[in-house]
């Protein structure tokens, strides 16, 4: 019997001739409320400048404080943050940057935008972060940076990667777009490399609509980033430009939103960990579904990923049950734009082909998680 036909008949409870339809659960949704609306309203009433100014500076200071870095610079989005990181490090045509083969496509695209060539390394199976052994194998005289991606808020084998980069004299960039609020051995993720970046898009733990940040302890990199994002100007403004640069400035309007969101960041982190723990308790021992081991003392899970044999069929079934999902990123070398990439990438290929993100919004309730998990279990009974 075709399993989905069974599900189609059983997905509603009947009351006479009426079907009781349960509310749709989105895979993710932004989290904001009256405090954000009030703060933006007050700011607009002040006839302020709107563009990057005092509120932006305050937001940067708070980001640096959370990252425990000396400097922070906010920009329009995480992709631009990566581009500026690579450009500040001097990446140019002919230079190679090693990136994971399992990541959002912005990571390798930012390397190309800076003029470099992305070189893809497989990830380790426990964290889906860069495998340092694969990175070591790919280093050549053309390697000018390594970009670690904290996929889902995890860090993987960070110490081994840092040691390798130190030995080879290669800068380490942290794409921590999904890891704001995560830590590793007591240190914030994003603060391990020469430069770290964060993203504040709507499904991140805090959002400014769009937005990104770079953090670093190196003054030379900070000064380079500040020039690059402001038309190559010397510090202090004016129209004297001694470097190439662009307009990648932030806005105070976004900063107002971000500052309010930061006020309850710790509560948001606790909620994300609580959501993951609920899923973990209900799915860990279920045959046919795998979840990654996650240290909830330090990791702030971004999304809830599960690995199943038929993720698209599960996604289709859950959609019929009123539950939103999202397929995990496909391995980069399977993307049409990077189809020319040669090599074997067994871990990232498997993860990209079998991973599915379940709902993880901050508004998710325990009863909704139970509903989702029960639906997953029902699907797996028939496949």
C-alpha cells in the first residue's frame, strides 16, 4: 500500500461532516513583538538620521561585547561580511580559500566575489563542520585562508583546525552566521579566528531584517573593513579616498531593532536549546531517523536537522499534516554553478541528500513539537 495514501485518509479528525484542521506550523519565523515596535516608533519620533550613526555604534559595541572581541563592524548582510573579511585579508585572483563542501552557498560565492577561488573540503560526520584532515590535504602555496562554517551552531574540531592554520601561517575566517550565541569551551563562536562573521536575517536567533557583523581582535583588519565598507574613506569621513571601497553601511533603524533583540538574547538561547532537547527526547531512539549529537551546554542549535532515508517524501507528508520543513543544503559540488568541482565528498554528499530541517521557531511549543515528532514517527512506520 502506498504510505502517503494512508496518511491522506488519516490526517484529519472528523466531527460529523466537518474536518478539524490544526494550525500550520512553519519551519521558521522571525521573533519580535511590542518592545521592538515601541523602540522603532520612539526612534522615528526623534527625527534621527536613520542611516549608520549613534545607534549603530551602540549595536556594534554590544556585538563586540557578546563576542568578547575588541572590534565589531556591522554591514548589510552576512554575505557582504564574508566578502569584506576575505578582501581585508587581501584575497585576490589566483588565491585559494578552503571552505566546507556543506554550507550555504554564500560562503564560496563570497570567496569568488573577493576574487579568490574556493576549494572544497569534506566535513566530519559528527558536527558537519570542516574536517581538519581534509583541509590539511588540500593546502597548497596558493592557499591564503581557511573558512570554517559553524553549521547549525556547532564548531567541530576547532582546536585542530586552529593549530593547522597556525602551523601553516594561514588566516582563519569563521563563518558563524548560524552560531551567534554559541560557545566552545567557554569562548564565543566567531572569536576563534582572525575574523568572524555573524548574520541577522529573519530566521537567525536575533534579527535586524537583513544584517551582518564582522568581529576581530586585529586593529589592522578592523581599519581595513571600516574603509572598505565606506567607499575607501580615511577614518573621519570627508571625500578623500585612498583605497577602493563600497557603500556597505548599516542603518540606525536596523540597529534599534537589534539592540532590543539583544536584551533577551540569553532567553532566546535557552529557548532554542529547550526546543532541541524536546526533539531529542522524542526522536533520538526512533529507528530510521538520526540527529546529530549536540552539547546543549554550549551549542545554540540554529535549526533542527534530522537525517532520514527519504527526506523529500517526509517533507511532502509533513506538509500535508500542516508542518513546514526545509531540505538541508545540498553538497556544494552538486550545485549546478559548481558542477565542475572534482573530488569525493562522502559525508557532505550524504548529509545534503538525507537532511531535513524541522520547525524551530522561537514560538514553538512543546505540544507542537510532540505533534511534529508523532507525524515523523507515523511516516517512518510505512517506509
